[in-house]
C-alpha cells in the first residue's frame, strides 16, 4: 500500500485546496426552497462538492438537493463512505473567521473542518488515489455527500427510498477506532388525566435529552404546613428544594444538576426530586408509582428495563414534566444497548405501566446499531486503524448517534484520533494539514479493503 500512500502524498495540496473551498460555504440549514430542501447555502455547497468530484474524474449524481454522490467502479454492489456537508451555526469566540478557511501553523481553521467536510474530502481523495494507482476494485465505491446530518438526518430516508443500500461502508463522523455499537434512543411522552388535588401546576425541564436542572410547583395549600414538611424532608434527604409564599399560592423550587440525556447518571434530576417531596403532601397514585419505580435512578430497573451490556447499560432520563388542569405529562429519553430493539423496551414499559392507565406515545425513535466485534466490517476497519496508528485497541460503543442509524451496513469510523481535542460544534474548529493527509491514507486504505 506504499503505492497508495505515494499517490495520496502527491495530491495533498489539491486535497487542502478543495477542502478550503468547501469550508467557505456557510452551509447551515436554511429555509427550504424549490430543489433546495435544506436551504440555499447547503445546496450551494453540495453543488460545488459534486463539481469538484466531477473535475476529479468521478461520475456524480445529485438526489434532488437532499444529498449527492461521487462514484467509481463497476457492478451492482457498492461500498459507501457517508459524510455530510451541512454544518452547525458558527457561534461566538472564533480567532479566525469561521468561513474563511484561513491557514496558520499548517492548521486550516473553519466550521466543518473536522465535522464533516475534512473527512469527506479525505475520503474523496483516498478514492482518487486508488483509481490513479491503477489498483483493482471488486465493488463500486460511492462517496455520499449528506446534507442534513446536523438537523434531523432528513436526507437519508430520501436516499434510501431512491437507492439500494451499500454492502459495506463507514461514516467518518465520530471518532476512531470503529464504533461497533450505538445505543438506540426513544423519546416518549407519558400522559394521564388525573386529579392533581391541591397541586395547581408542576413544570420542569427544557428538552427530553437533558437532565432537568430546575422544577417548579405551585400549591393551593397553607404556607406554614408546606414549609414545615419541607424542612423535615430536606433534613432527611439533603435535596435542594425551597418554598415561598406568592399571590398565586405556595411556590416550590427544586434545584438539580443538568447533564446530557444520554448520561443521566452524571446529573441530578430536579423533576424527580420534586415528585419525591410532592408525595409527602398529596396522595396521588401515579406520583407515588413514579417515585417507587423511577425515583432518582437512571437505569430503568424499577420499570423492568434493566438492560446491562458491556457496551453500556440502558439509561432513562425523565427530561420534562408538565402537570396542570387535571393532566400530567412526562417526557422520557431512554437509550438502550445496541443488541436490543425498540420493541423490547416498549413491551416492558407497557407492562410496567399497565395498572396506571397512562398513554405512552413515541415522539422520536432512533434505532440502535450493532455489529459483532469479529464482523468483517469491524475487523477490516480495526486492521486499517492499527496499521496507520500502531495502536491495538478495542472497537468503541457510544450512546449518541450517527448516520449509521439510517443506512444499513455502515459503522462510524473516525475522524477524531485519540488525544485529539474535539472542537466539533465549538469555536476555532480546525484540522492539521498532516492530520488531513493521515485521514486520506486511512480512508483510502479502508475503502480499498472494503471494495476488494
Ligand atoms: Zn458530523
């Protein structure tokens, strides 16, 4: 493969030049327009990326602005590299303008340099090197330019309804080495019409996938009664809840600690803390049930959801609550291990809530990804990684999600190397010229191995 590396090194400046060109498009999702489902800027970036691929000698196809691809080789089966051209908004605090692609100390700065324009250009140049070196291809190769990874992945259902799935592939949009397991995610709403008695309202949380840091409850009760019970409760449990007298009633304020919904064990849930105290004031069956079966736990065990797994156990986060006018609504974020299915979770949950007369509604479902560690795809990518980095590591499991959830036979592979600072979605995102070169070699070798 020294031959391949040599071709890649010869083309290094072309690779940098084309990446800088794509960085200059502020390809943040915008208003949909005819033929531009993700807005004008994303579309301009896709158009230019396909032009570049054509200039490099590849066949290209634009799927109505949803995404596009560059292709090389013959036959029915294909190997895919799926990255994305859209970026998150630049935010504040840049030392180099976010869309100028300035170079300093052989670093290229700009939004999208590592997430995900750099990796996708690296894959394109890796494919070019295999072709230029005259190496054989048993399967066709496609570099797919996704356009909506950062705001809902609305591009991939369109791709999958128009194209056959790849036989193997990877998405260079996470970290190294290969990711063999991604948890599935379920955002659920649990609702019930109930008599809230003297509780006028309870509100807490800002999003399903965030551990709520605050929760408020308004009570139609005597202040002195509430405050004396609260004193006793705080003494007993050490939680941070305060109360005050207002014109509208007694206001309770519960303070927790925020964390990402995929890691609820790192936070402290202000909503569940509040429900723990409300139980001392009112006897409401559903609230009692939630305290017994969820409480301050985040592994779902009390609901029969315990799914321990070497790649990370199931997690459950109560992200939001809204209770008022005789109705209670709770929003859950459940992340289950890659080996399981959505149905495994929902069946167990229905069973746990059977006596409670609640309605369980799925707001969002993202499937899990799982490949055995000895699967051809994982073994191949791990082998390439080891060859170029000299590191013998285990494949990774993550709680988050990548394009691998939307297209079969793909796993995430790179681009972040160990000890590399992760500036994705932050200011001063950059890629080193030699890092881009190494990625091109790794992705070129991976494409070659999967295509043969
Ligand atoms: Zn990305």
